[in-house]
């Protein structure tokens, strides 16, 4: 068990990376090394994947916050400039703004600077452009409450110092956290500080990916289908229980890693829905059991909508590991 004590934070909690999470992180690192071995990746592959990811990233992040524009409508708005009938002007601006913020994020990745508070403020400014101009890019000056959350964010008088403290913690990384764990911890602490009146969720799901992208990982995209689980994970983290949020982050990164690896010629990264895989490969496990393993991160799997995808290789690896543990 690995324990990282957050002595610099107001909450004197322990960020625990247990054996199971460590195994998941090792699997991510192994895939990242395989991807790195093929760099530089063909530019046409990179650009097409980034384009598709930006589209679904924009849709999912906005949908988590209640935006009703669909994935297809998001594509029409961004690629065709179409105004969708029955959707509010705010929802259209949220779509344009988030997509623009992703472009700015990639500019930051290409620079040599570390995570800076000024960059987070700029991301927030873009997110709220033409929506809440008075609050865009500015730390909140009043107290807030969050419906459905099991905590009250710190008072406005403390927010600026806590925000700077969080940024400094990421820059210095005194506990030598790996990038995935740092992004997870940053995500939760940012939400807990709640530095803005509006746009906190969209901004943190952008900013956390600056940590990942600079470390060579692809972006982690939290899916709208996992909205309830996502908020539950954040609430658990408020009580010092980070495992659910860690697992969500790992699965989100693994999904995008699989997208990149699956696009490279010569690599065997073929995934099927669990139901189809059971039928095609005559696996010894049922759908319910494999879905449970996928949710727990015990097999290499990712989620599209409400459907889990995995591979015969992932199930075989799980079976081999179980066999080794028994002997």
C-alpha cells in the first residue's frame, strides 16, 4: 500500500494508492509505453482522433452540467455552424466555448510552462465567454452552496489562497505522485475549493487534462452516462475515500489510450461489446460477471454510452492472473 500524506492541504487526509489501483496504473503505464514506442505518430491519425475526441469531450462535459444538446447536434453546431431549433443561446455558446477551450488547452501543452493559475483562469474565461462575462476568469468573491453535495465549499475569503496552494502543490509535487494520481487529486481538490461562481466542472475537466497531456497521456473524458457515478465518486472523495474517483479516471484514460492504440497499424487492440464477445469467443463467463469486472477495473475494458467493451486478450489475461494467484 502506498500512502501520500497531503500535509499542505487544509484537509489532513491521506491519498491512498492501494495494490489494486497500483495494478491498474501499471497497466496504463504499459499501454502508454507501447504508444510512446510508436511516436512520432502519423499526423493524419493524431488530428483525426483529436478532432473526434474534442467533439465528444465537449458534448459529455457540457451534458454533465445539464446542457441538452446531443452529440450529433454538437457536431452540427461545430462543423456546420448550424443553430439547433429549440436549444437555448446559452447552450450554443457552451458548445462553442468548450471546443475553443480545448484548442487553447492544446496550445498550453505545446508550451514549456508548468500548470499555472493564470492558465486555469484563462480556460475559465473561455468557458464562460458570452455567458457570464462578469464572472469569467475571476475567482469568486461570495460564498456558494452546491445542491446534492455532501460539503459546503470554503468561504470566499479563503478561496484565492487555497487556489494558489493547489496550483503550487501540482507544480512542486512534493509527494512525487504519478500524473494520473495527481490529476485525480487535483480534480477533487479543485471541485472542493469551487473557485468560481459558475463553470467549475467544465474548467476542472479541462485543467486536469493539462497534467495528463503534458505527461504524454491522452485526455480523460468523463462520460455523461457516468454522471451519477461521477458525483458519487466526488462525494466519497470529500470523505477521504478516493478509490472510486481514481478508478473512474483510470478507466477514462484507458479508453482514450485504446482509441489511439487501436488506430495504429499492426497492433492487436480489437474490442467488442461484452455480449458479442461472449457469443463469438464462447467465454466461460457470463455478461453480468464480465460487466462487474469491467466496472471494478479488473479487466481491460472501456465504456461507450451504457455498453462495456473488452477483448479476448483482456479476459485471457484475467484468467491467467487468477490461475497464478491460486498456485
